[in-house]
C-alpha cells in the first residue's frame, strides 16, 4: 500500500528534503533512536525544549533526558514495546511522564511513540510535548475550585452564626437586623469581586455602608487613598455596618440634625488610624452593658484585624478611635506575607502551666478562628455545653500571646486558614507541647499537608454537637496516646 505522504512524481532527494523540512518546523520535539537507544534524530523543537543542540546529543543515550529514578523503568518499557510488535502508541497513552532538561530541570511531558523497520534496523521515534503550562493551568483551576468551595462554606458558616447570634425584641426587628448584616456581607463581596478578589479601596467600602443608611448630607468621610487587602474588606465593611446601624437606632443618625464623620490616616509605622465621630443626635449615655453589635465590633477589631479601639461616650456624640495594623492594606499585607515566607519561622511559645479547668467544667478550650461571628457563636455554644473558654485568637500571634499569658488549655480548635495564612505552624507547636487540637475548616481535606492528613477535623458549617463530639474525641485519643483521628 502506498503512503498518502509520498508524491510518486517526486525524486528521492525531493522527498528527503520535504521530510527534513517537516521535522525541522514541527512544534513538538521529535527524537529518534536506534536499537541501542542512542539518538539519531533531534529536531529544532527538541533543541529548544531540552536546551541543548542536536550536535551535542547525536549518538548519546536518550536516557540522559529521563530523570534517574525512571531510567530502569524506561528501558523495560522500551523492551516490552519492541517485543509486542506494536508500531505506535498515541499521544497521552503513555500516561504522566517526566523529562529532564540539559540544565537538570525536571518538567512534565506528554508523549507518543512509534517504531519502524528500515532494512535490518528498528528505529523508534518519540514525539514529546511540554505540558508545563497546561499542568500549571490545571493546578490553578483546581486551587481556584478548592478556594471557591472554601469561601462558600465559610460564608454559610458565617450566615449560620448570624442567625444564631442576632437578637431583637420582635420577629420583624430580628429579620431587619439579620437582613442588614447579610446585605453588608453581600456588598463587601461585590466590591471584592469587582476587584478580582485582590482588595478594594477603603473609601469605597465606607461609602457603600454609610450610603446605605443615611443621605449624603448626613455623613462625611475623608482620608488618603488606601486600598484594603482582600482579607480586610469584609470585616471592615461589617465594622462600618455595625457602627452605622447603631447610629441609626440610637445615635446621631436617629435625629434629622444628626451627622456622622469618619476620617482615617496612615501613621508613620504604616498602621491605619480611624476616627468615627457622631454629632447632633440625642444626648449620649454610656451603656450599662455592651450589646451584640458592640461586642461584634470589638471582636472584629481585636481578634480578626488584630487592632485596637477606644469607645468614648461623650454626651455630645459617640466617638470611637481605631488603630488597625499595616496588613489590612493590600501592599503592606503582601510585603508582610513575603517577609514571613522568607523567614520560614514557626511560632515560639513558652511552656504553659497545667490545665486551668475547674470543677464542673468539661475542660478549657482555646479557640483560634479569624471570623468574629463564628468565634462568638462557638464560644457561646461551647460554654453552654460546659467548656471553659481560655480565649479566642484571630491569628497565630494572638494565640501565642494567650498561651504565654494564661494556663495551658486542655484542647484547641483551629481554623485551618487564618486570613490567608495556614495554621499549621501553630498546630506543630501545640503538638510539641502535648496539647490536642481539632481542625475546623471549609476545605474538603487536609491531604496537602501530609503530617496532618489524619487529624480530626470538622467541616464548616458545623453544628455545635459535631464540634463537641470532635473535641471530646481528640482529648480522649490524646489521653490514650493516639494521634490519627478520622474527620467528620
């Protein structure tokens, strides 16, 4: 049978030239070897792929381009291929393959192989395609899908906490309060989506929240152009929402003549100072106790953002001063993350004292959770089940402070992702100190960190019964000397 490639009118020399031109311009690497597995053809695409000239590789073994750990398997594969009498296997049929560039870099390839008999010689040809970029795209898509799943579960857990924690005198007031907080979350996510989840301008966050509750003439805001990091957008939006809601119900915005001003500045140490000032409203009296909204503000500022705040109930108008750390800003956050990655240091904790549990309590618990609503609900629910809360930390640094200042907890519950930073360094330290812990996560698995793959975890959104059962199990397993615990 005559090949459709051959032009019967062409001379042997013309056919040879055409074949050379096709091989020379092919976009995939083409390498042919003789029966001894020595290279006899190495096209320009192969030169570019492996970073070496054809002149340097002619007559050398092809295994030089195969990672050492795969070389014995490669030889056996070639022998089997030759013994079967097959003449070809399609691109991708060989499965995942790794190749080795001349400079020692390993990279993924897709390959096809074919064999031909020319006279008494059997020639094998492999066509290779560098799939480094494709693999990177696939991994990025998998990571994105994983992060979307994580975010979705976190949002469901936060909404669940809002439902459980919101209090109001009537059903109508409850529905209004709940809807307002969910709307604030939605607006924050809208800003993040428009900014491709890289952050949002502080002025936009403030304008979105204040503009929802008051006419433009009733509020003013002023400050330098600062862009918030992605992790700071939602908590600051919730912070402004709670302040504005309180002003509408009890403060300056409850009066036609009332006014709210919000200003911010960048301090020399890159911290952000903010001042909320109300005026023209009814006379202010200090509260006898903080309500849910005020407690949420405190949780957001201190535990989630690791900042500080001061309340001032001046009779002429409520005032609150805030200081937020540099990592609430997009650039500062990236620089700080880079510095931490370069250091590669784990947290250092002093050896805590013995358990601080008292009679009648199940045990003491450290909660490490950067979402204030989840932390508040978890604390309240677990206290009702008899747990004593040693403290709530929104970051590894805050957890270190609690562990150094107070007595040793019986167990800890750890959110896996703390504002984009993994909690695993803290988990390692707790493990060294013999403090058992339970992971609480929106991720489907922990297999990407093998040392914790078998640790007990609960999936967000989790019920309090799931958390209680998980805590009891990890404490019991720790007492029995067990470390591997299934997830629920």
